[in-house]
């Protein structure tokens, strides 16, 4: 296979810097063959170094995304204007568990403009997704509780309105029809 040493050397340098970052890093050649995977990447997916070298990153595919996702990914990676793709993916660990990640892949080119390789940075979003799900459930629960309170208040208001209106009507009637005796009038009290 043809190699692109200039671009591949730059990519190797960038990878070596990013391999120590908090994100998981993956370094592939122009054919998509894994050349290196950072410790964080291997830990994220449950692989050892020897398990992934010379393999394709598809080994972590969950097959849960439509083909259009990957068509767009490859379109963006080949587009010289962007040379990168970012998006949320659900991948599969070696043990079969699913992992929600934010993936950023960058194309590195050699001096002639050909693809030298790819650098993938992966951030585990599983905990954030779980936290968002819990918050969403709590918000829905609070909304349901608030809606139930409003319905209960409306029902109580409807139930009290008729008797209260009747009482007000009878008090008004009594205020007008009770005569004052011995200088005492009940009208101010009724009012």
C-alpha cells in the first residue's frame, strides 16, 4: 500500500500529544487501519492494544445508526473544506455494553493533498446522557405533579363555587330583609 509519510508523521505527532488527553484518541492510516489507540480509548471499549492494532474502527460499531450517518461522515472527511466530522454515536464495548460517545474525526493530508490518515477523538457521553435522562424524567414528574395540582384546584374551585354563591346570595337576601331591633342591625355583620 501507498504511504503518505509527511502527513502521517504530522498525524503521529498530533496523536502522541492527544493520547494523554482526557479524551480517547485513535490513530488510523488512510485505509482506516488502526495504527494506535490511546489507553483511554482501549479502556473505554474494553480492549487491549494487541486486540485493536491493524483492525478497523468498525469493531466498536453498534450497528444502531442508519447508513446515512456514515455516508455523511465519509463525505465530510473527504471534503477538503472541512476535513472533519463530529457527532454523537452509540458504540459497543467488547463486552457488548453500549457506550454513548461524542466523536470527532479529522482527516490529515500529505503534501500532495492525499489522505495520510485519520485522528479520532472520542468523549464518553454515557454519564451525561444518563444524567440528562434522569433530569428529564424528574421534570416530567414535576410537570405531572403540577398538572395534577392545577386539576385538583380547579375541581375544588368548581365544587366550592356553587355553595359559596348560594351562601352569598342568602346573606345578601338576609341583609336586606332583616329588620333592625332595639337599635341593633345585623346588616353590617352580614355584609
